[in-house]
């Protein structure tokens, strides 16, 4: 089936283009939005590596492009940046907008199995299958060079996408990721809705459980601020460190003194993450 | 009288701090907000030069800190960035929020003389007197090294602040500034309200008229995108170029092909502007 992509807006930026697009998603059963930064290298017809960024709770496909300050270095390194929205919106599911921790902008990058979420909240399939197909078709993307990173809920999303498809993504990193949704209130609440009450069904969507189960990914870079208000209750980086140590998974977990959970933190360390990805993707 | 400054929030960013503050303003007769980026150099007790940024219509003291991507290089160059809100808010003036071109977030950096605006909309006095006094008192600012720049309405604001105080600001620049409010719809509408119906009273607040009247400022850097939707009706850079040529005012006016009016444009050329200011402020 032909996919139709509608351009919402495009903006020149650091010699390339920030664009916003919408389309009818098969995976999510309705309209989805995403943004793409196409670096200047691609304007000469060169296919460039693709780096996916998965955003956190309450964000959209716009947040990263506005706040992360990533385009400058992506333009220099020749990386395409692809940013999906954090969930379907306006699905008609009752209470979809009632709680910022579940529903709209809280898709958690899983494929829901439970009513009423199952037909629409299939962000894992969207991010790993449908979106890459669209990008490969409509943008000058080198689809054999994919990396993935994200922030908070999206940091964990990047981890599970990579851990579930270990030979696919050549580079992985995260800013202040949720480490173990099965063991934090955000994850327990959302997974209980999307995947049902049995925690056994959650394990296939938890990074620490996937590591425990034998999944491995390229050397992982993680930054975490010490003044992050979600640090001890929700993010629990010690669980990720422990799981990586036990699994022999290479991890560079950097503790950043005084930084909080927001984009002033993310933007500060963005360059290090982009260089981490470029080293693997443009080698 | 003692000024009391209330911290709204502070965030570590590129080794320094982005902070948001509010206080009771004498110039504007009520609460005003501003933001400051304090670079890492100042944490060691060093006083650093101050660069004021004046934002455009509909923006606030947050816009620049979120969207402009300026902190990275300001941290490297050792510049403090001070960003006032674009007007008083919640003044109780009838219809203050009814029109994005006049009233809230449309202060135009003038001192209003007409009812009901005169007691509150005194952004020129705020930006050039009260705010610098606050900054000098509460932040490690080197107050003999001030520069000023801005975007759109704020680009023109930077021009008139500097032109009216020619020996004060050591460096001036603008992104897509309004060139001549007396000759564009935005300016005519706002000045008609704030300064009254007689255009003669507007001339003291128009950059091209101030140049014509003999005011001179340090060599001026201006960037202007070719796909800016406000270019021909509102901004009219040819009027600024003409006024500078006739006045012998040094101007570097750069036309940026394909760029629009937004912060994807501003952020792209931010580094050039910061270096322009640093050359004068840190010499």
C-alpha cells in the first residue's frame, strides 16, 4: 500500500532542514506525526546515517527539535535525526488525555495488548518498522546505518528497541532513562494498562529483564543528572548498572553533578551523544 | 529602596546556570520576569560581560533560553545572557491580551505615554535602567561591558536602546529586526496606542529616524532570512540599509538564503552573533 506523507512545515536550519510530517499509520491505526532533521550533506544526494530519538513523557515530535540544540552538530557530522511523537493522539480512547503518565504522550514504546489500547498504542512496531520504512522511502537515509537514543521514557524506549533487535542498531545511548519499568511506578502503571496485570508479560518490554535474558547491544552511553527529581523513585540507574554488569554489557554511565531532568541537561551533553553515534554510524 | 528578587527556577546548563526570576518592577509598576544565563567563568567569582537579548512578539523570557541554543557558546566565551520578558503581563489594562500585536508580549521596548498603557508599558526604562541595576546587584556581572541584541521586535528594541544611549553598549546585533516601525503596520499600530496618534512622537523610538537624527552605534551585524514571511511588509531591511548608508553607520547585513523568521533561523546564526559581541565585550 502506498504511504502518503503530508508536510506540516519545513524550516532551514544549519544548512539542512527541520521538517514536520504527518501520515496515516497502519501500526497505530490513525494519524501519527514525526519530525526529521536532514543535514546539509544529504542535499547533494548523499544518503546519510539515521539516528532515531525517542522523547519522554508529555513531549511531542517537536520537543527535541526545539530544545535539544542537536542540529548544529548533526549538520557537521552528517546525521539525519528522526523523532516520532510519543504516542498516537485523539484516538477516542476514553480518558486518553486524563493522566500524563498513561495514554496520550505516554506510549512507552511498547505494543499494547490490552483493550482499549491494543489497536492504537503500538509504538514499538511504529518506531522499529513503519517509521523506518517511511524514512527510507521519503528521505535520503542510509538504512543500513541506524542508531537510536532517547530521554527518560524514550531513553528506555531506545534501550528496548535495541535490545529486542540486537543486530540492527549500530549505536545506542540515553539521557536519564527509566532503567526498569517493571520496578518503578511509571512503568508499573503504564504496563499494567497496556500489557495487563500480570508482570510476567511486562518482562519482554523491560531493559533490565532483556539484559538478564541474554540480549546485548553496542557499548551504551548514559548520562544522568544528580539533581534529577525522578532519580530515586522512577529512573533508578543503579538497576541498569547492575544489569549491565551482570550481563557483561559495556556501559558508560556518567553522573552529571547538579543537572536536573530537563532539556538544559539534555542539550549540555547532546554533543557527546551525537559523537558517540557518529563514531559507529559514519565509520 | 531594596529590590527583592524571587527565583522561579534554576537549571544547570553547560557548566553554568539558566535561571528564571521575578520581581516587582518600579518602571513597569508591577511584576516583571527575566532570565539569566550565568556562564561557568562567573562561578569562580569572576565578573563577566553582560549581553542583553530582546525577544520578539509573543515571546517571553523563556523563549530564548529554550530555543536559541546560545548557552553552549556563551559558556565558552564567558558571556552572561540576560533576557527580559517582552512586556508586563496581567496588568488589568482592558484588552491587554486581545491582540498579539499590541499589549501583552508586544511592549516594543518603548516608554508608553498614552493611557491606559503609560503607567505599565515602560519597557525602555526597564531594559536600560531597572534591569541592569538588578543584574549588577544580584549577579556577577561586569557592568562596564554591556552588549545588546534581539530578534524581530526585539531586534529593533536592541537598535533603539543602543541608538538612544550611544556610548553605553559596546556591541549591537539583530536577527530579522523590524527596521522602521514608523513605516510598517506592526509599528504604526503599536506606536499609535503607546505613543499616541501623532507620528512626530514616534520618531524618537524608530531606529531609522534615530540614525537620521545623528545617533551612531558600534558596527552593526544583522541577519535576515529570504523566506521570512514578514520580510516585505513588516521588517523592510532595505530601510535599515539605506539609513545606515546615509548615516555612515557601519552595517553588515547578511541575507540568508531559504531561512524563515523562527528560531531554527536564529539558532543557526547565533554563534556568529555571540562571537561578534564577545570580540567587543571581552577584548
